[in-house]
């Protein structure tokens, strides 16, 4: 028996049968509708005294019948046969309306969300009427034909990626609504010609945007709660945009919402979910990234309602780590972190949203491996934990050997992209990979460094280690997985805390690093604060930093400014740390 969707309360069995018989109707493939089908739909709607919608595919088959408005009866994104900014869904909707007015915005928005070939709204009379000069009784007073229209491509790509709080950057879809039509005029409309012309325009528009096909087209969603200030919120969104860029995505737009508390099912409210879905459709987005961690049920709910992949901040960071890890230890730790993160998220992911297409959130173990090893994933995690523990023991032996030789060690710590690898290269002439990206290097790198020692300025050899960059709210799974690089921090005699002074949130970065260091199982040694990139900071920021941190060292690693002062202060730090130890 064919299913009827929507509000069925109060309907008689005879009325349900009339609705079910609509599934047996066929419309000519080149026609939007016929007068006979429209009148029959309107007659049923009059009898049940509710709007009725019939969804028809391009073969003229009725595939869905719903009691309610187009907004109330719309097809879930996951059930649509086609999806994409460059084409339509292959489905049209014939809807009745109880009031004599053009299609309202809710109906047009539903059309845009489903990317319908067309939307026909039949305004019904309520009781039927006799045509002038006699003839058959009819129920349709007038009809409206609506369809999407392409926008100029330059209006679709937005810049900057993150607007100020309170500003709206949402792109609205463009549509065309006909004047009132009678059923004969409506029946004369050529559906094939309409759809082919529209999809050709959409295709040209899509190509004109010139976005690399290998890059995800990303929509960022930020939720501001009462716990954060507007400045912190903007910093989080800017950082997330940098993370997406580092992971290989193109941020097309940012949607923001201010809420007193997070919605338990979808993070944002129902209206905002619809806005996200509509914006994603309008821009041709293929990935939505939230600025906070999402529960497995929230991801499933959002993907079902939006119709495209949804990931959170942690998954973007994990994806970057999967791309950047080079050593065996790093790769093991990344896989362990990804498996622990994905384990509670396995249910339903393979059925609802395929992750086999590639892109952000798909690198690493991959969907196929996770699905085939579903029952054994716990064993895999246990094996990885044992291997990581063995590597941890190996690193411990290396450190003991270094300590036996009485070679002091220093760990470089700091927020990601503060310039730690650049400083290591400048001090030791190493060739560690550097880039203006978040998490450019992941694996710890240790190099020898000769510094002046004591009053006689004799040369002393120390070991300096570049560690993984910290980040605000570093995911717990990464804290556990990257024990090896973090152990270099706890076992070092002293720390060099590098700060990017050119970053607007440098004070917050200092607090974030100190919070992570405070969580270490072993209290790290004394730390020297080093402000980097002074050549890019303004005079007011420099003055504030000197006032707040009078013992700090100010350098530019890329320009090799202040390095001699740093060597001398480093020698004093080592002497103090060794004497105290």
C-alpha cells in the first residue's frame, strides 16, 4: 500500500484511499501537469480541507503524496535521487493552497532545499465552481508556476570567510514566479525545455566559480554561548577557518547563531538547520563544519536534515594530523586517535552518509576498514595502544641515555603556527619542514645546539626538541595519543614557550598553552617566554607584551632577529634548571 505523509489526523478511510490512488496516475513526460490531475488533486484537497502535495519524477510517476504544505511534506535530503548545485533533483511538486495568493516564502524555500524542477501551487475555490458558459465543475481558481533561477556566480562565493558578530552573510536563493495561470496555460508549459535550460545555466554557473574539484567546499557553523565573549567567538571561527584551509578545504561562508544553551539534538535550532541546508544548496557546499565537538547522534541528525557530510572541529584536526604524520610513531598515534574518536560514531554512518568519496574527515583508517573491522575495532585499538606504549618505552630509554651523558634538554612548546620549527631551523641549521599553516609539523624533532655557558662563555652542548603545536581545547583523544611528543615536554630540563606576537589572540594563546601544561602528569621544568614575529607586531602590542612579561625575550625567527640574546638567556635558563634539578 502506498504511503501517505503529513498530517493524517481526522482523515476517513475513503479519503486515504483517494490519496493513495494518486500514486497510480501518470503525467506525460514533457508536461508539468495536466488539467485532469490538477482538478483531481484540488478536489481531494477540498474534501479533506487541507493542502495536499504530489511529488512527480521526470517519468511522470507520482512518487510521494503528502497532506500539508510543501514545507511540511518536503522530501528528506537523503531520499532525494539527485543532489548538487549544478543540477536539479528531477522531481516537481504540485501543491494545493487554501488561500488565493501566490506561493509564500516557506513553500519557495522548500522548493530550493529540494532543488525541485518546478513548484506548482493550485489555489482552490473551496466548493468548486461552474465555468462561464457552462461546462464541468472545477476546484482550481488559479495556478502559479515557480522554479529556481541561477544567480551570478560572483554573488555565491563570499569573502571574508568570517563576518563580524551580528552581520548576516546568508545567500538567498533566486526563483521565478509566474503570473496567475489557468490550467490550460499551465498544461502547455514544456517541462523538458524548462529543465534542460535551467540545468545548463546551473552548470555554467557552477563551472564559473572555479573551485578546485579536489577541495571540499565548506560551510562553517559557529554557535556563540553565554560562556564566551564576542572576541573569543570570532577568534574561534577564524581559527576554525584556518584549520579547514590547512586540511585542504575552501571556506565559502560562515553561519552564526547566538544561543543560551546548545540544542541537544542538532546544536542549533530547527530554523537554523533549515537555513544551513538552504545555504549549502545555494552555494553548492559539500561539507559543513561545526565549531565545537558533536555527539554521534547530533552528527546523524544533522546529516539527515542537511543532506551532506557534517564534521566537527576535532575531526578536522584529526584529518590534518592524518595528512601530516610522517614517522611510524606519529602514524600509529594518529590512527589510534581516529579509531577512538570514530568508534562511537560507527552506527549508521555507512548507511546514511558515505565517507568513501574523499575529503576532510575521510583520511586515515577509512570507512571500508572501519566497517569490515567493526567487531574487531576494540582489539585494533588495544594493539595500537600496546605499540604506542612500546614506542614510549623506547623513547624513555633514549632519554635515559641522554641524561646519563648529562646533556641538558630543552623542549620548544607553543600554540600551533607560533614558529617553533622556524626557530629550531634558525638556531641549529636544521631542515625541519615549515609553513604558514596550523600543525605544519607533528613528529618531535631533536637537534643539538651549542650555547655559551658560565662566566667564561665556554661552549656547552644541549638538546632542543620541537614538539607538536598546542591549540585551544586540544581534543582529549589527541592528548592521550600524542604521549610521545608531550613526554618530551615533561622530561625536558626546561621549556621555551614560543608566542606569536603578531596574532590578535596572543594572550589567549599563552593561557591555552599553560592550561595544557598544567594537565601534564609530571610538572614541566622552568619556562622562558619568547615572543616571535616581532617584525609583524605593532608598537602598542610590543609595549604591552614588555610590560606584562618583563623577563621575556623578543625575536623574529624568520628574520633572525634577537637570536644571540636568546642564546644567552637560554644558557642562563639551563644553568638555573640544572642547579635546581
